[in-house]
C-alpha cells in the first residue's frame, strides 16, 4: 500500500484538497490544458526551427548534387569534344566534325555547367576554378580547330566551303602549312590532338575541375555539419518539452480516473447521437453504461420490430400496402417491371377448403415469389390474394426470363406436397422507367392480368407499350 509520502499519494492528496475547496473538474482541466497548450506551442516552435535547419542542410545537399552534376557536365562536354576532334582527324568522317560543333554551339554542356556554378557560387573559389577550366578549354579548342582545318585541306574529297563553322570563327592555315602535302597535313593534325602538349593542357583543365569539385564538397560538408549541430541542440530541447508533456498527460490521466469525468464527458455526444456507450472508466460509470446500453438495445430492437411490422404483411412476410407505397419511389427510380398477380379462384378456394388452407396457399405463393425473384426485387401483398412484384433494373428484353419465372411458380403450385394446396396464379406485366406514370403502368399491368383471366387463367401476359 502506497504511503502518503509517495508521488502517487501526494497527487491523490492534492486532488482531494482541490475537491474539498470547491475547485471544479472543469477548472482543473483548464489548468492542465493550458499547460499542455503552452508546452505544445513551445514544441511546435522548436520543431519549426529544427525543420528550418533541416531545410538548410537539405538545400546544401541539393545544391551540392546540382553543382557536382554541373562540374561533371563540363568534364563530359570537354572529353566529348576531344573524342570527336580526334575521331575526325583520324577518320576524316564528317559526322564527327558535325558532332563536335553541335556540342560546342548547341548542347553547350561546358557553358551550362559554368552558368549553374556561377548561379550558386558566383564569387567563390569553385566558380573561379571552373571559369579558369573553361578558359583553358576554349584555348585548347583553337588547337582543335587548327587540327580539323588541316584534316579538311588534306583530304581532296572535302569541299572547304562546306565547313562553314571553321570559316565563321576565322580559323586559317599559315602559308607554310598550305604548301604541305596531304600526308604531312594529316600527320601534323594528329600530332596537335595527340601530342604531350595537348594532353598536358587537358590535364590542366581536369585539375581545375577537380579543384572546383573539392571546394564544393568542402563547402557543402561545412554547411551540413553546422545544420546538424543546430538540429541536435533543438532536438535535445524538444526532448525536454516532450518529457514535460508526458508528465502532464499522466497527471491528467490520474485526475480523470479519480474524478470520473472523462467517461461522462465522452458519453454526452454519444447519447446525443443516439449511440451506445463505451463500457470504460470507473466501476460506477461502467455500471451506468451497461444499464444504458441494455435499455438502448431493447429500444432499438422494439423500434426495428415496429418498423418491420408497419411495412410487412404479418402472414406472408411480404411488403404490405404501406410498405408498397413507401418503396414505389425507390423501386421505380430506373427501368423496372410491374408484375401484378392474384391467385386464381381464391374466393371459391377459401369457401371450399377453409381459411387456414387459404392462408397456407398465400404463404406458399409469397415464398415462391421471393425464391424466383432477386433480393433487389420487392414482393408486396397489396390485397387479399393480390400481389405485386416490383422487379428493378429490368427492361422489355427480359420478358422471356420473367415468363419463365412465372411459369416456374405455376409449375410448383400445381404439384404441392398437400393436394389441398394445389393452386395457380394469373399475372399481368408492364414495363416502366423513372419517367413513367406509376398509375399508367399499373393500369396496363391490370389490363394484361384481366386478359389472362379472360383467356383461362394460370399464365402471364405482357402489356403493350
């Protein structure tokens, strides 16, 4: 048993003192809720600041990815130009020449990379390194222009005027080079793009690119570390707020359990919404909830039974006249078949066999109709031996199916287990839809039923449209 000096004992004593002083449960709840709201606001502010630092770190990472792609794009573009110019010098194939100038003038991966870097790091070492790499690459391109021009002059099949790109940039051969033989021109062109000097210039370009990437990586890492440290301190503060919230929530749970108000407050809206109560809380509340739920269940059962009795025929279980009137709008909202029927010679049948047997025949007819028709169809008893079946979602093309159902009912009625229950039905069927007048549909079905009776009964006829 806990002593009064334990934390739980002190809390219980505090609640008892508050009750004895007349402090209401609502005021106690307001105090606790106020503390929770205050801590929640502080926690939300802390979360917001943490998210802002996270966004900074994420933005730094995204920038790094973009910048790395840009630097890589410049490397790829530069290597691609080298590959194409070398291929052209070796093979003389015009396709490599076109690829070279498409990259230089249209795709422009080097220029795009430089624009991306300067957008993010315009006044930094990375941007300067990339600009220097670009400048070195531009200088190297003049060597490549020279090599291509030598290749063009060396090949007698090439028409100089067709290589307008080199003409537009002003690339020219020296008078001494123009006097060289085709073989010497080709040799010199290949030396330009394959010699040690060309390779060193390429290495210098790549070195500047590596310098740019190293700076980007270092700068991004510094930003991520700064953001991570800031997030760590914010998360530690959030832990304090969360711990305080947990303590307050625990106190509120104990308070609610002692004063037994939580379950009652939750019960009010359920009673207002006509719902059963949750059986939770203290013993007294659980007893109250169980008693209420028993009364609630009893009333629901009685209401459902009364509603059923009000709309269903007690003898056959089919819809009665009141139920028929209620379901007309639902059943006739779309295409439907109005099936009007009665039991042949039912009055004389009752006079001969008695009302008990007549009731059995009515029940048997109702059961057969429910069996033959779907759950979506409505079987109604609207008079003594008069029934209506409202078959939903049915059109005139289903006439043969409906006739078979009626024939099946008559076939079963003709061979009952008890010979006294032999009977038959006459049926008139009319089709309608949401725009049809139910009175007119009924009249057409009634006329069809009259024709069946006039022609010998025990069958069905479809009303003309």
